[in-house]
C-alpha cells in the first residue's frame, strides 16, 4: 500500500509540475539586459533609460551588461547561448543587422524574438569644428581627388556605417572605414583628428554638437532634419541611401510567448511615459520610433532585404 501511495504521489507531482511552472510569476528575479556595445553610446543610453523605466512596470531590476565587439555580434552571442526563459534580453541595432547580408554575422533574423523597436534615427557624417571641409561637397571633392585618404570613424566592418561608406565609394567618393566598437573611442578619434569624418546619429553626439565641437555635413535621409535645416539630405544630392539606424530589444527565439507579452507590455508603457518622450526628442529620434512585437519582426525582415540589395548591388559582401 505504501508503494502504491508513493506512485500516486509521484504521478500527481509529474502531472501538476508543468502547471505550476506555467503559473510561475514572471519575472521574479532581475533580467540581464545585454548591450553589445561599449558604454557612453546610443545603445547604452537607450538600454539604461528604458531599463529604468521598464523596471517600474516589471517589478524587477534590468541591470545592463556591456559586451562590445564584432559590430554587436559578440554580445548577441551571449543572448543566443543563454536560456530562452525571458531572463536575458539584448539590444539589437541596425549596424548589427547589416552584418547578416555582409556575411559577418553567425545569426539570422529568425533566431530572435523581436520584442520592441525603441528608436529610429537618421545618420549623419560629422567633422570636427575646425575641419577644412565646410560643406559635404568640399569633403566629397577631396575624397574623389584622394581615394581612400579620408578616414571614417565607425562602429565596425560590415555595419550600417560600413555599408554607407562603401556605397559612397561606388559613387566616386572612396574613404576608409576605421572601426571603433567603443563609442567613446570613436568620438575621441574624430575630435582628436585620428579620423577626419565620423558616421553617427546626432543624438549620440549631442553634447559635442551643442558645444560646437562637431559639425554635421550630410544627413542620410529623404529630407532635412528640422533641428539641422542647413544640412542637406542625401536624396538632394542624388545619393539614394538613407538606411535609418534603429535600436530595439530582443530575446532568444523560443522564449515563452506569455513572457514576451509581459516584456512587451512593460516596454510599451515605458514608451508612453513623459521621461521617454523627452528622451526621444533630445536624441533627435523619429516621433514614430516605437513599435511593438506584432510588427517589429516583419519590419526588421524587410530592412534586412533592403540591406541585402545594397550588398549585392555594390558587391560589398565580406
């Protein structure tokens, strides 16, 4: 009888365990927020701001872990090798997406659950304040006459920056990409004269722009930015490249849908706070930046197709 009783208990335990696991409160411990870039850049600032706001709705901390390298792929490998349990999430940006068609990534779009797009920002070419290049036309003329001499500080090879620089080379303005995965080093290179040009979003270098240390020469967009009305858009110059920089939050594919939903709901609420709206404005982001999980994944897939077209058209696969 004792043996029979034990068997019954075991059977009940086995039957009930999955239900108890399914009912487990999520989250009930801190969520590791991996930023695959160094401190001080836009991805880092977004994660820290959004993580702080998200904590209010999730009820747990979202400590940031900076894991820079390989245009974001080093840190994202940590997300992909972790458990698909919702306790490890990461920042994914357009620069990393560009490494898929350029052949530098070891992941695919389908390897992630796309939780939320948090930012969309157009990119610029900046020069330091005392640069001899006063306009983008002057810079392009110099690049045309001195192929490969001008150095462009960027996030890395195969990134969105690199795709744009290689596109410009095909148009006769050949410059050399110099990778700096740590934002502080990238900005220091431009300010210190180690690179004549900086490819970046205005929000990431706002302190240097407002202080008059960096000047934008071109925005890669279809129209000018209202904050920089004197800066020409690439479309005006016949340069049909305006790949927006985006930042978003991802988890490993296979994370339970209810946990993705919980994260998405918390981040949606965070995006509606006055603090986040102020952050978006200060960082010169597009007002319609936020996008939820129901659309984000398909939007990213479409961006990957666009990047793949550029890579094939201009033969820039590594």
